[in-house]
């Protein structure tokens, strides 16, 4: 199944993407949020679909695409999870997952404009596979238990400001990760049976020029290992988002320039959809 949320920020309508149709999910749920994902949501949606309770959302093609999940309680990220990216960053591949946090208000729609922070000279892109939690996870006994706690997967752009992250960080990465809108997400939440999460192509482009081109089979820590590991330190709640790291090909590696106002970033993961963001300059509020 594929789920999306369409409409203006704060007023998104949940839909089931069924072939080329966008079916209004409001007979089943008010939103694609933790309460919805914590239940047997696939069975509920399938039952409503079979009963003819889901109808086409009028004007869906003209509506803004929001993030496919409502604002999560937590956004947890894994750093340097592709060996080649670790090397381009000047580090050895980690032996245990590196964790940092983004704030929930970084999560925006996949095609929303992204504001370059005030004073930024090193804003960067990162295509990433995102895991959405469907069942509370705490102290899982093994990675094998992780699958039962995953609602699905999304495309995410872990936008980063590298000077804030590395040069004025105080030893923590999150300062360069938490500007508003620094986590475009979607267009879809795709349930696990729809994709082979261990073999998905990830790509990114800047102004139409290729940047990243890799595969999730190059991840150092796979999704089950990540969920299991995080559950030893944090209680993962339904609707929470985990970003699993980015492959090589970002500006931080030194091969490409950082982003400037007017640049357009596109990212894509096989089976999970495509994003496009224009980066705009920060302006003081009047």
C-alpha cells in the first residue's frame, strides 16, 4: 500500500494511492499519524476498500503533496552509514551506529521550498531511506524482531548545514540538521511488502546534474539492525521517523559546490518516489 497526505500545510487530507487514483482515507482515519499506524491499519484500509467506502478525492492532482506522515514525536538519524560516504567525509566506517536527532518541524512536503539558514555557506543535500515506526519498540531482543515494528518506508532529504554541524557544533551534529524544513519527506509512505528494502537504488541531482547514485545494499547497518540498536536507548513510538544515512556524492565530500539560492535538488528512491525542492534565501520577517 501507498499512503500520502494532500493539501495545505496543517490541513493535509490522508489518501490511499491506489494505482492512479487518490482515495480519501477520512472514512478510516483523520490522518496518517501514530494512532492510525499503531493499529492493524493495512487490514482496516483493505476492508474499507473492499466495501467501497473509499472514494476518489476531488481535485487531488491540483493539491500540494505534504509529508506522508503527520508530524512525528521524534526524528532519529543514523550518520555515516555508507562506507564510501564515511570515507569522503574523512572518517573510517563506524563499528556501531552513530545517532543524532532532527526536530519534528524539519518534516515538510517533498516538493516544498527549503530556506537556506541565515549565515549559511555550506547547505548540503542527502538522499536517505526513512523508516516509519508502526508499533512501539523498546529493548528489542534481536534484529529479527524489528520488522514487526515497521509501518513502512519513505524518501527523505536529510538537508544539512555543514559548518553548523561540524565547525560550531560543540561535538554534536544536530545543530546543522534542525533548521525548519530541513527534512523534506515523501511523497509516499510505502508498506514493507511493496519494496525490497535491502536492494533499493538511491539517487540525487542538483540543477539536473547527477550527484548520488547508490543502493541500500551498501548500508553498513541494515534497517533491522538500526531499529534493534536504537530500541536499546530510546522508546520508538508509532509514527516516529528514522533516517538511515546517505551514500557518497554530497557537497561535504569536496567534489561538488554547496547549495545556493535558486538551486533545485531532486532525490529519488526506487519504489518510494521522487522529490524536488528549490532552495531559497532566508529573509527577515517584516
